[in-house]
C-alpha cells in the first residue's frame, strides 16, 4: 500500500504541459448532456436549461491535507473529487462536471500523475460527472490538487444552511467518526513501519474505518433518497470538519439553537471498539473528527413519518430558538454548550 510499485519513471519534462494534458484527457469520456465542450479549448461550455447551477471548489495540499506515505495517489485523486461532490450534494443538487487543477514538482513521474488521474476517473465514472477542464503547473515542493465541482438543481429545490426553524429535527446520514479514527490507525502503522519496516500490519479489524479515511464516498444516494421520500430538508451542510462545527455553522446561518443528543449519534461498532483501544471518547471523535462526508440536515416535524424507519437517516436532536444556544445533551442528561473543535488547517498544533 505504501510503496510505489510502478517500475517505470517517465519524466514529466519528456511530455511537456500540453503533452501531459492530452495524455491525461484522452481516457475521459463525456456523458452529461449539459456538457457541450469539455477539455481542449480556452474554456469549457455547458448548457443547463432552466435549472440553477451550483459551483464549489476545494484545495488539497500535500503535508496539510494529505500525506503520500499512506495515501496512495489513486485514492487521493478519488478523494479530491469526492470532497467536492459532497459540497454539491449538500445543496441538494446533482453533480454534473468537475475541473481538476494540479501543481506538481518534478519528483513526480508521469506514472504518478496517471495514478492520480485513475482515481479521478474512477470517481467520475461512479458519480457520473464529466471532467471538463483544469490547469496544470509546476510546484517547487509538494503536490497541490484543486477540484471545482459543478452541479444542477431545479429552481426552488436548492437547500441552504440558513433554512432551519425551531422544532425542526436534526438528522444525519450514515455514521460518524470513522474517517478520523482510520487516520489514527494509519498514523500508528506509519510509526510502527518506521521502527520495523518488515512488520506486516494486520489491519483486518480496521477495514471500515480505514476505508472511510482513504476512500470516502459522497452521499449522492441520500439526495436521491430524499427526493424519493419527497422530503426537502429545511437546511443542509456536509460534514467535512466534524459534527459540532457543522451544527454550529448551520445554527449560525439559520439563526437558531439546537439540542443534540449524545446517545443518538450514530457510531459504527468499529468506531466504538477502536476509540476504546485508543483511549479516546467516541462522542468527542464524532463531534470533532473530520472527513466523514455525511450530510447533516434539518427537516420539518411533519416529514418525520417519511424518514422514521430509514436506516440511512438518524434523528440526533432538534432545533431550538437562537437564544437557547447550541447544546449537547449527554448520556447523563447534562446540557453542555457545543463548541467548534473541528479540524482547522490554520492551527499550529
Ligand atoms: P490555457 O492556456 O487557456 O489555460 P491550458 O493549456 O492550460 O489552456 O489548457 C488546455 C485545456 O486543457 C483546457 O481545456 C483546460 O481546461 C484543460 N486542462 C489543463 N490542465 C488540465 C488538467 N490538469 N486536468 C484536466 N484538464 C486540464
Ligand atoms: Mg491553463
């Protein structure tokens, strides 16, 4: 997993920027009818009838957002797309196109960039989005990848962070904390590997959480599920930084408070067992660990019967008046104020 098994090393300078773009672009097909012109001109051309268009961009910087010693390039390419699609789905929109921009140092051979784009391509196929452009430049040190995602939503169906109302239910998809704990396991194995490179780690007990870290998915299925159930959330946000920080964003944008119930937070059994092993509190991990890419939404109480029996959606609390503040109600029935301890790339420590 850690070693680059590619024997061949083709220097990027052999192809040049345009050769590289042509080489990467040729394996991508266009499938969306809104894509009129993809890669190959000064700009892509898109056409979206009467729908609204949503756009979102993210950076992934080596050493800040990823570490190539345990993140294979293919996974990185995949994840770079996923994190952006997640933002599109959080608007209740359908993702249609992406652009991918990369800055690479000459320590990366062509084969490495091919790996990265193999991951991009897998995500494009699985989520049915077209790669329609990007930019390519050199970097003096690490790898930087920036993805822009474009999507469409029928006018009026878009969901903002700002629509939550008192008494709405606070609902989350999937389960939380896995991606953060997966990273803890990978970091531990990296340290073990440094001491004893012959050690073959047995990671069977951690497959789910490692996959949550290395190969996250964006919840396209939840957007479809909500449409099928005829539920339009009143507000929605994707969980990239940790539950508490996202709840606070949502409450602030909606000018409301909330009560979040600790005993309702959905946790996978592997998250519970691994947090015990690491002597960490699983609630803290769910609240502050990042990168789960689940969707946090509020829905009107009237819609409760429609989501009640659904295994993909969990009611974790409800919205209150702004003056009440945002609180966690603990298992011991204590009310504590929610604070944002989400992952912050500007933190020095
Ligand atoms: P310009 O000089 O107009 O910026 P480029 O030579 O950078 O043009 O790009 C040519 C075409 O290749 C454009 O369609 C651009 O969007 C696309 N492109 C450039 N870099 C990438 C990349 N890393 N991934 C995908 N498409 C790219
Ligand atoms: Mg360019």
